[in-house]
């Protein structure tokens, strides 16, 4: 248990004892000194608590906690400390430290719902295979420079029925430029999301990246991409990290939809999907973009000749992993001259 949580728990226990002493003295006339001795608390500490006024920081914490509870209740415990900090700061008109929000959430047992991760792969015999041009360069300097696409499936709770969702994501601002949902994982699902993206967004000289699913390796789809000015790129076989942003988006989407909305049927899901996309685009703060939503980042980019860059933070854990791999390979080469 964190130190600040232990302290808060002890403080809460003391306040409970002091409250009991006050109530029994007021209602039954029991002696304060005798009760403090029985309950093993200091009489001086009791009187200090009885006559003290909450300090400004404590009053502010009460206001912040109230806002946290309101957001948590409204969104069914969706947010962790980071996104909660962004939302509460906007709600109360003051920038709060994430550690402070995390402490208040921890002490008051407010937790985000966790996600179980699972990934399945589909084998395919591609008609057309493209090189991995994206090559995990997930940074983009402007909207519609790089799009990622993928299909995911989800089960409807309490049933054996599945829904498939095809999404196209802009890597510059994580804006879902096109999406569709259906009961079959077929080519029409991808075509529908692709046409939605074409009709609503500029796509000149855009890099289109996907996995090697049969929907993307069709000659017809490749021709559509060329005719509309796209350059096609595909992940390597068995390397889901090559399409990492889409994997992350889909995982969050499936987790958060079932938290935010009451979904018990396929129709419920199909009605909830556009509501979630609107929530993701216009309300959900993103850490990489300093708490801004995808729509805010996109609008700022369109209004500027030189869009503000939001580089992806360096992942030191992954860098250490690859460094260890390189050192092992060099060691093996030195062992066998």
C-alpha cells in the first residue's frame, strides 16, 4: 500500500474515533477522558480535532474529489489518473498535478477499469503484397500524411455473436477518418470505411498502411488506392507492432465502449459506435497531445501553415530491449569466428 494511502487510512480511522467520542458525549453524556483512554487516543488530539478548521488545501481537495467522482460516475470509471487530470482541470478551470489527482483517486478507491489483451491472427494468401514503407515511423508532420487501417472483432456480452469494425486512423492526430461495422469480416466492410474516409478527408499523396489481411491484398483494392493517389504499405507477417497505433486504438475502443454504454445486443453496439467515435474525437484527451482531443489537434493543424509537431516520446524500455538483442548477437559472433 502506498505511504500516502496508509496515512490517509490512519487519518480516516482517527476521525471515525473522534466522531464517535463526540457523538456519545453529546447524546449519552459519557466522559471524554474515559472514552479517549478506552479507545487509546490522546484527549489533547481529540480537542485539537474538535476545534480545528479545515485548511484551504483540504477544502480544495474536497472540491477536486467531488469533480473526480462526478466524472468517474458519468463515464463509469473509464479514466485513469492522466485523463482524469485533464478533464478535472478543464472542469474546474485550474491546472492540477497528475500526482495529486492520482493520490486522491487511490485514497478514495477510484480506479480505472483494466483491459485484458488478446490478439488473434488470420492467415491469407495475398494477391498483391506491398513493402513495409511505413517501417514503424509513426510520426506524421501534418494531417492525411499517413493513414493506418485494420479490422477488429468484438463479442456482444451474454451472446455468442460477433461484430467486426474496420477503422482508418490518421497518424498525425489519431483521428479516425473512416470506420464501418458489420456482422461479416468481408471486403465490403473495408470498402465502406475506405469510401467514408475518401469522402470526408483530403488524401493527396497519403501513405496507406495495413496488415496483410485478404481485404487489403486484393488487386481491386490496390487499384483503388493507386487511382486515388495513395501509396500502399503493409506490415510484415506476424509483426503486429508494425501497425502499433491501430492495435492500441482498437483495444481502447473496445474496452471503453462497453464501459460507457449499455450494450446487450448487436443493435446496441451499432448505435453506440458512432457515439463513441464522437466522444473519442471531441472529448477524450490524449497524453501525447498535451491533453488535447484529436479534433483540436486536427483543427489547429488546418489553421496553420506549419502544424505544431507532437513527436512520439522515446520508449526507453524498447530501446534497451533492442540494445540487449544487439549485444547478444555481437557476443555470439565473437564466440564463433
